[in-house]
């Protein structure tokens, strides 16, 4: 009986094909489109399903949903693409071929916080650990996009955190794939925007900013010296260290504050070793 039930039960591929068919149907209602995207959001979580999505024609139709007039559908579509491409080089390559990066970058600038957050999540997933995707991002002036987000004091804290997360990843990749990405060195104003977020009151944002500065500080001599000499990162780090000292003394059982304190010390050590212009980097 159980065997018969399992044979009658639709497979994940069957369910994905049903959802894709609904999205392809021009007369499909808003509710049915929303349901189809929500089903795909769950189905693409396993990597074997996300790998099958393009073969079934799913990536193309989900990318088309990014242009729907209904904001809720655009948000869901970006979410699906982000989940499908997360740590998945195959899907990242496929989405690069579908030229999804420019559209996601447009959505990141949306006045809707939820749309911007989901689009930035998807954008980060598409380019993370993917040099070709990152080069496309740079060519589309992606650094200016991130700088604008980081400088926007009225932006949702999630946008600040996700921007810093992407900044750190871009820096790591620039070091690893120096021959390809070295020409996209960050500007002084970009670095200043990163450093400025150390002054926020949000501890999670401070953590992401510290991680970004740590990654940036070990890329090239130029970036290192800009951070140290032009962005005055040492003074800002010292100020943060003193604030964390006080916070830790008042709440010594807070593991996150302790870890943040140690991370700040680690980042400070990068800029206190007198390596100006002689960092032995690429």
C-alpha cells in the first residue's frame, strides 16, 4: 500500500513542471502565479532540484516574472532565483547567460524595501564566488550601487548588512582572482562608505563592516593605504574598540559582544603593523 502511494505521489520534478506550466500560461491569475512561485521557492532548495530548474524551462520563466507589474510576484521571483543560485555555480552561469544581473540591480534601487532586500539577496547569490558574474557586476557599475546603499542613512538595516556582506565577498574574490578582477579596485569614496558603517548602533552591521574591512585590508597595497591614510580607519576602529570595551564590561556574558570585540582587535592589528606601501600583497 505504501509503495502504491509513493508511486502515485508526484515527484519534485513533476511539481516543478506544474508550477512552470502555470507561470508560462499568460492567462494564469495572480493567485496562481503567486502559488507557483511559492512552490518553486521550496522545491529549488535541494541542489539537485535547482540544477533541474533550467532544464525544465523554469529559470527563463522565473526571470520573466521579475518584470511583472505586481510587486509581490517580482519579490517572490527574485527570492526563487537567489535560493536556486546560492552556492550553485551551474545556476549562476545559467543566470549570467540570461543576463539577470542588470534587472536585479534595478530592483535593488526600488523604493520598496522588501523588493530591494530580496533583489540584493538574489544579486549576491548570483555573483558570490563567481568571478564572471562579479566582472559583469563591476562593468554595470555595481560598486556605485553598493556605495549608494551604504551611504543611505535612511536605508533599511538589512540593506546595509547585505551590502557589506557582498563587499566582503567581492574583496575576497578580487584577491583570489587577481588577474581578472584587479582592475576593479574600490575607490576612496566606496571605502569611506564601508568605514562609516562602523559608526552605526547596530551590532550586526558593525560585525559585517568589520568583516568587509578585514577582507579589503588584505587585497592590495593601494586599498590598504587608502583605508589607513585616507579613510582614517584606525581612529574609527579605536573608537569602536572602546565602545565595545564598555559594552562588554556591562554585559560580560554576551558572547556576541565578546566575539565582536575580538574581531575588532583582529582588524585593528591589520592596520597597526606599519606595512604602509609594503604589504606583500598582489
